[in-house]
């Protein structure tokens, strides 16, 4: 070790001693006892009192005095409740660890909370025991403001200076470890300062299954990193879901290690400063620390915990919902400053108005209500915490919430998922949303820099709005020599079954009056935690050139490819289609990919104007549908029976009508699709459907008329639910006026037609190309824009228990331009707004939530033999929820042999301790009893329970 490093370590030693003496001991006498509730925690004054934790692991405990563990071996237990260290010290804790997950606690479970605790002079001897750590073997809950010093002598893997594994929804923040870790053998590795493993998975109690570590230090010699690289591991046996790599797993975590390889590019998962002697990097690093917890002195020194008590920190979360006219809010408490919170300040205001203090009643310590507000108005709410020493900063709700009757309310989600200032672009673009095999979503967009250079960007995110990747995949010059073409229909995304993402776009070049456009495809792969890996860029369609002074080109307006779409078949081959204006016709062209980088082109329609194109991939190939417009309009399709060949079947006419036709292909199941179209006749209109077998690539029966509207069908949208139902929506214009109505209709998978519902009416511009519909678990959800040229009001409608609810979406600019809509494949409705903000454009993608409690997709089923010693399994479908599910629980019950009723204690049933998993092994105590199980799911709008019991008693 260098002389400079030794000098640095000597400074650290002095600083450590100062750090651990920064919180003075309380002189008041300690009085033990309490009921163990949050409002009356059990106060620990002695080692005898500390034993109460093993007997009541779910209680709330608080240290009332410093404890010396010399000669005392505390019981090995889990913590399910709270341990408030109260700034006190537990000193001289020592233990020999021979098995896994050893420390002061085995597990700090989901929902458990340890904070403001000092562990001084810890001594651990690890003999074959893995994941040994002073505080706990596994951290699933929260550990905040923990200081640890001492020594570990270890002959095993995964020994660490604070917690063994940081897992799932765990939070570790504002903590320091100076524990010296000595290896007693060179055989074992994986020694880290703060945590030996950083695992994501198994989200619980509303979490996302992604751990968070922040504002923490490992300050001990030994060349150990503070943390390992984050791993998105999960256990499917525990009911977990695959977590996603996140770039904000770790922020502001530092160690002494001088190793550039410790920094993980893109996510900073192994963030550190290079060496303590480099004051500049230290200062920059420490600015990421929480200023309400740490004192910053000389920038060359370590930060110290502030002296408590002090003003509280900002609450960690705020949610506000409309509950039958009353706004209900809830906050998640932050650090109380070391002194008890005396309450919260609540202020409300109408959007854009003045804040007013609200003096309503808190229903519980962290829940409040606000009433007597203007019905139908949207409100913002902000909250701050208060104690005797000051107030915190404000926290506001992410989205305005409507007050008043909300029986038909559609709730907006939590903030903007995608927000991009697009600078100089005339027509900013946003592609469709595509789903990757790991459940993430990909969306492409165009943007511009101040110098006019245009870019093509991609964002990868999940349905909760967490961004996992964002970056550019194409840059184009500011001159006409090469620039990305803007406008609706010229940007499309598809994903292959193996996760290859393809973005199709149009590039334009100009030479004199000649405008040349070409369709390009950029293929890439996204791996969790990494950058995009670009595979290739290819010209998918031949370049086309047109004179921009011609009437067809209309001075740059329609000079090239548009109506662009791309799709992947089951083999991973991509197909792209587009139309091109030539003379008075818009020709339809298509290409497919035989193998990577090899595109084969075909012209499918070259004789007349072409529009209403749609593309759908089946097991045996790809279908392209379109409408050929002339005096008689023809709806047609063509097949590519095996991607990678140039053999497109000749076009086949689906329907031929005098007047106009517009339609769309819709996948109804893995093996079936339908073409849905509207015929605008001279005196009457009709909406029709033709079913199609995707395996055999043929129609099993003729087309049928779904409905015959009395007015003119100006636009038509269609989608399918998971059950194969068709959801239709259309803008129907009166034949003798400009009166419009938006209507919807559901058609079963047997093409049995339901009742038509009217969603809204208006006078003015058509809703053509702005109407969109999706079916969320059988509930049609429709969006449309009214009077686009005037005030651009965006509406959303969905069915609920009270009928059809229609709402004007809040928060959309009155100068909105070119709105577009899309739906996540999981069913969550997204609206996409493209509009003006001063002189710039913006793109915003938000989520709409249907305001109701979760539903279960299938009735629960119990499987297994009703005998002692046999395992009984619970099988159930997934929960369906339009809002994020905050909590799910399973509880097994033991009921009398003559049980007939509900699974609760009023019918003689008792909950089985520990019976909270999908399987349960019948015990001797169950003999002669009836077993049952209850499933609960809770979201912002309520809780739903489903129960089932065995038909026979346990034998």
C-alpha cells in the first residue's frame, strides 16, 4: 500500500471515531414496556427487553438506552416489524456463525424497518456460514441510517460489513460500515463492504421487486467494493415476477477501492470515488448524499450524521384518488428527524390556481381526506411533514385528480412515462408500442437538436413507467442531403420472438427538385442493464424519386413512402410494407427478410390509390391487407406464406363496393384473425367482418355484416380481447349535417353481436385516424379527439357498473397538435399527446386506469389429497387490475368439520399461522377439519377477496 494511501487511512480512522460519537446519549432514564404498536412501541432498556423481539417479531420496538452485549448472545430471529434505534448504540455484539444468513437478525422481512441504529465493535467469526453480516443475513425490508464498526474473520463466501443479501423490494440508505473483513483462507471470494448480493425479484406489498441502495459508505481497508453488480434474479416458486434491470438501483454508494472497472457504464451500479485523496471527485460524489441526514464539512473529509432531533425529511410517497366525491390521500413517512411527527400540512388547489391550506381530518396517521371541493374540477394536492423542530419539503401528487362524483371516472396514471422536447421538428413522431419477450415495452420517436439535426430515439420501459433504456439509434444531418422524414405513419416498431427489435423509418434526400425517399430498418437487441446492440441498417425498400414541384408531391408534403408498418413472424423474420404516391396512385410495396441483412421486395398493388393498410403475422406467414380506391373500392389481401421468399400470393379481393371502404386486420387468438371494414355506400353504410385461419391462411366462411349504421361511418377502429371478442368503435356522421357520434360495439368470438353504445356526440371535424379502441379484459376502452382544428379535446370512454363512462382527459395542452393513441399489449391504455409548449413541441405518453378494484381471471381451484401429510395446492388465474396492485396475500384457514359459510372466525374458522403460500401440507391438527384458502388483492381503488374450501375434511 502506498504512503499516500496509509495517510488517507489514518485520516479515515480519526473521522470514523468522530462519526460514531456524533449522536449524544440521552441522559433521561429509560422505562421499558409498551404494547408494540406503531403509536406505542415496546421500549427496550436492557438485554432482557431485547429478548422480546424473538417472541414478538412483528411488534414495533424502540431502543431507550445504549446496550452492551458483552457476554450476551441475543436469540437468532427474523424481524417482521420495526426496530427504531433512536440514535442509540448496541456495542460488543459477537457471534460465531456456522450456517447461512447469520447476524443480529436472520431476515429483515418485507415491510420490516430498522433505522437510526449504531452497532459498535461487532465481532463475527464465520466458520462455513455464508451471507454473514452484522445486521442481517437477508434484507427484504428497509434499513436506514445504520452505522456499523467492528471485525469479521471469515472462511466462507459472501461475508459483508452490513447485510448479506439486499433482495427484492429492499431499501438500504444513509448508512456507513467500517467493519474490517479478514479472510482466514484464500479459497473463498465474494467479500463486499455493504452487501454481498444485490438481487431483484419477488415484488411484495406494492413494490416493483427492484432493490434500492443509496447514500451509503464502506470505509474500511481491504480493497473491497461496497456492492456487487445488480442481478435481476427471482424465485418463481415464491410467486415472483422477472424484475427488470434499472439504472437507479444504486446511487451515491462509495468505497475505498481505487478501481475504474468498478463503475458499471450506463447504470452506475458500482459507483465509487477513485481515492480519498482526490478531493474533487469526493466532493462531486458526496453531493448525491441526502442533505437532511448528512453534515458536509471540509470536502476532503467524510460526511457525518447530523445531530438529532431535526426537521423531518420529505415523505417518500403520495397517492391521491377520488372516492365517490371525496379525495383520499396517503403518504409514506420519511425520516422523522429523530423527533416524533406532530402531523402533516395539506394544501390543495385547482390546476393552475392558488394553493389553499386544507384543514380536513386525517383518518389515520398517514391518510387524509379532502371534501367540499368543486365537482368535476381537477385538483393538485401537496403534503409536508411537521415535527417540533421544523417542516419538510412539499411532495405533490403526480397527476391531477378530479373531485366530485366519480362513478364513471377513469383515473390517470402516475406521471409521464415518456416526455421529450422535440425542438424544431414540424411533425414529431411516435411509433407504436412493442413488447419484448421479457415484458418490457419499446417505443421509437423522432427528436431534433438546436442546430436542426434530427435523431431517431428509442425508449425501453415497463408498464409502470420505469425507464430502463433511452438513447439514440440514428442521427441525421440538418441539411436536405439527408434527414428523417416526419409525419404520421412513417415510424413503426416490431419485436421478434427472440427479442430482436426492428425500427422502420423513412429517410429523405433532396437534390434540386428531386426528392428521394427510402425506407430503412434498424435492427438491435436490448439486454437488461446494457446499451442497445445494433445488428444492421438496411434499405428495406428501393428508394423512390419524385419531382417536388409536381402536383402529387405538393411542395414536399407527400414526396415518398408513408403508411409504414413492420411485423415479425414466429421464425423471427421481419416484413415491412408501405405506400408510395406516384401520379394519382399510391402504390403498395412490401419486402421480407430471408436472413439477416437480406431483403426481398415485391410490388403488391400498382394500379390505383392505396390506403387502410394493415399487417399481421401468423404461424405460417404474413398477411397484408389494404384498400384499393377508385370508382369502386376493393378491400384486398396478399400472403407471404413463408417469410424469406419472394413468393407473395396474388392479391385476393375481400369485398368490392361502390363508394369507399376502410378496414383493418385484427388478431383474435393465436390461430385466428379477422378483417373488419366499413363500407360507405351511396345511400347506406355497413360494417363487416371476415374471419381468417392463420394456420391454413384461408377464410373458413364468408364475410358477415355486423351492423348497418344509419349515418356515414367516417372512421373505424377495431381490436380484440384475450377471449377473442372484437371491440369496434366508429365515428358516425349524420347524412344531412355535421353531427357526429362515437359508437362502440362488442362482438363475441362466435360473431354474436352485442348492443351498440353511444359514447359521445359533437359537431365539427371528423375523428378520422384519431379514433382508437382496445379491449381490456373484455371491457372496450375508446379514445378520440373532438374538433381537432379548434381546441383538440381528447376523450376516453369505458364501460363500468354504471354504464359507459366518458371523460375528457386532463392535462392536455389546448394547442395540442397531431394526437395519436396506442395501447400496451397488456391492456393498460396509453394516450399519446403531441403538442406545443411555447415555441417547442413535446411528446408525452401517459397511462389511464379504470378506477375499480382488482378482478381475478379464473376461479381458484384446490388440488391434492385430503389427508394428513399430503400437500394441497392452490391454482388460480392471474389478477386483472387497471391500477397497479399494491398488495396480494394468501391465507389458509382451518374450519370445523360441519363448516358451511365464510372463511372467517365468525364461522369457527381460524387462520393457520404461516399458511401464506400456494401450497400447504396438511398437519395432524387439521385431521377432521375443513381446509380453505382466501386470496386478496388490493389496488388504489379497493380490495377484492376470493375464497375456496375443500369439499371433504382431512382424513
